[in-house]
């Protein structure tokens, strides 16, 4: 019985998380275009349905009906594997994120997290590193110099910023003494959020998150001026759609991860006043999603504010500024912990 | 010698630490963009909402009729002569007996063509006309697929017998008062 129950609710949870992240990624494309319009004193797309709410469906439908071109000289297996891998890794990261406090239904405690693995943070980093392969394989398999250069640029950018990202997170891990995302979130009960202890770490992390998701001001892999289209120059139809879509899923997942690790996840002030556990769980999920939407908004806000970095500036920022800063942050955190334990 | 009062001295001081840190400038930029989020949008949702034209807007021409419905144009050619773009051509013809209700005077234009691709909508034809026969309305020439379609003949220029509401601005007196007001 309990095994069946376990499998049942995990299946429902997995399907829901997957569906919600696809849905949010879909509507993030609309939000992005709307916001771009608003920030430039325009209206954005508003023709498909009221306020343009069917625009993502139209875009998706259009991509499906476009001609699917696989170049003759490309490696067909890898050419198809590239976007699949990008999409796969984008969807996988959300498995370790705790979406809310435990629910109590039918006499069972149901955690709103797909897998509470004790190395959750490492899992996220591992999967994010795999994301580089989607870009790299796609660019290489296209057998096109522009794609290859775009892929090289994208992967070197992602690998460089992963270092600073990991180092900035180490300071948080030193405080939490745990790699489980759930435990990190639980330690930030109420308003005891990590961002108040690690403002520098958060700043480094969010900059690296922009670079990891290949978004402005670090959207160098897609560079019309010098690389035609970047690593997806040869892609068309839904395979191109997968690459573009994976970017939005990555944005959603990294927003969720930032909200969980630095902004207390589902915790909110005065949460102890609510006695009903299920109500607290629902409120927690709502609060968590509000935080996620705020971060998605910040991603877009930054994109439509800042111009893009030059490639050497990008590398200089990553290696010469962010990595030393995060090492200093680790030393400061270590010193503070030592003083506290004296 | 100072040519303009807007000249600024260029300052080549090295950046201070705060300037080199970029972050204050980035936050400043973000504040500017977020302000635009709440500004009034300049977009006009075109087919539903149409831009309001100036009362003296000069659009497609119209050959007017008099109060009895007869064409006012006498094919004198002054409009064609005044046209700086040489967009107007016409052929004059003599009125036959029994056509008094169609043409006001003995001479009329049997062919009257304006090439809308040449026309610069300056309104000099309107000014030159001694018979108050040609006026520029507030409607714009429609898009077409061929060049020939942009040569408007009498079928598209002569005022319809039933006046459409859209061309109300074209009527002489209203237009003249509006023009004087705008001046």
C-alpha cells in the first residue's frame, strides 16, 4: 500500500513539476516580450487573444510547422542529441528543489520535493555542467564554423562562470553544514534568509546565474553580428525551439534555486502564526513562486537594461574579479564562523 | 572662440573605485528602465484605434461637385501647371447639350489623373484652382501591388454623389477655418 502510495504521489509530483516548469517557461517567453515592450514604451504582442495570452501557443505551433533541416555534412545522431540534451538537463534540475513545506493528506506526510537527496546542491551543479554538452554537441555536430565558434564561446563562458558560482555557494554551505537543499531551506526559517548573511555571495551567484543561462548581459553565444546565430545557426524547427525553450526553463530553475538557497525558499516572516499545516504548505508554495517570479522578472529587467559584455571583458570579470571575490567571501565567512565558535 | 553654449569640457579623470565597480551605474540604469514600465505607451493599436490627424492634414485629392452635383473642374490646367512634382495630367473636352447636370461649365476634364507615387501632397493644386474644384482630403492613399494602381483616375478622384462621413474635413469652409486657426 505505502509503496503504491509513494509511487503514485511521486508520479503526480514529477508530472506537476515538469508541467509547471514547461508552462512557466512558455509564458516566460510572453512575459519577456511584453516586458521588453513595456520597458521600451511599447505594448508588446497583444494580437493573439486578450493581452496576447495565446502568443506562446502560436510561437510553438509555428516552430512545429517549420521545415526541419538537418545539414548533409552534420553528424545526424549528435545533431539531434544536442537540443535533446539541453532540454533534458534543463528539466532535470528541478528534482531537488523543495517547493513547499510538507503536506498532510490521508494520514500521510507528503513532502513537496521530488527527491531529497543529501547532495542536492552537488546534483544541481552536476546537471548544470551537463548543460554545457547540449550546447557543445549541437555546435560541433552542425559542421559549421560559426556554430562551432559559438559553441566554444558558450561552453568556455559557462565553464568559467561555474567556478565562481560554486565558490560563491561554498560560503553558504559552510554556514548550513549541509548539501541538502531541503535542509538549507529549513535553516532559513522565518526571515532568517541567507542573503542577509551572504550579500556578496548572492551578488556573485546572481551574476554567474546570468552567465550560466546565457542571458544578457552575457548572451554572447547568440551573436548575430559576428557569429551569424551562434551555436544554433544550423538549427531549425522545433530543435531550435528546444534550445530557446531550454534557456527559459534554465531561467526558471535558476530563479527557483536562488530563491531557495538565498531567499529562504518557501519561508516567509510570521509563518509560525499559522497553525494549520496544509494551509502553511499552500501559502509556502505561493510565497516560493512569488519569489521565483520576482527573480524571473529581474532576469528580464537586467536583459532589457544592460548592453552586452565584450568577450574579453566577460572573461576578465569571471576569472579576475568574481573568482577572487568569492574566495575572499569564503575567507570572511570562515573567519566569522570561527569567531562565533570561540 | 565659443560657437555654442552647449559645449562640455571632456573630463579624462581615471575612474574612481565606485565607478569601476559598475554596480552603482547598473542599478541607476535599472531604475531608469523600471520607470519606463509605468510610462504611457506611445503605441497606437492601429486598426481599432486610429491616430488623430491634424485638421490641415493633406491626403488624397478629391474633385468636388457643386451644390447641384455637377463637376466643378473646367480643365484649365492650372493645377497641373502648379504641381511641382508633375503628377497631374488631364484631357479637356467640350460639354455636349444635355450634360448640364454633369458638368458646371462648357469645358470639363474627360480624363483627370494624379500619380500618387509622384505626388508630394504639397497642396499647391488646391491653392492654384480658380474654381475650388480640387481639395486634399484627410484620407491616405491605399497600398497597391502595381505601379499602375497608384495612378488615380476620375473614378477614384471625383467626389461621390453621396458624401461619405470620412471626408467631412475636406469641405471647404471647415477646412479654411481650421487652416486659419492653425496659422
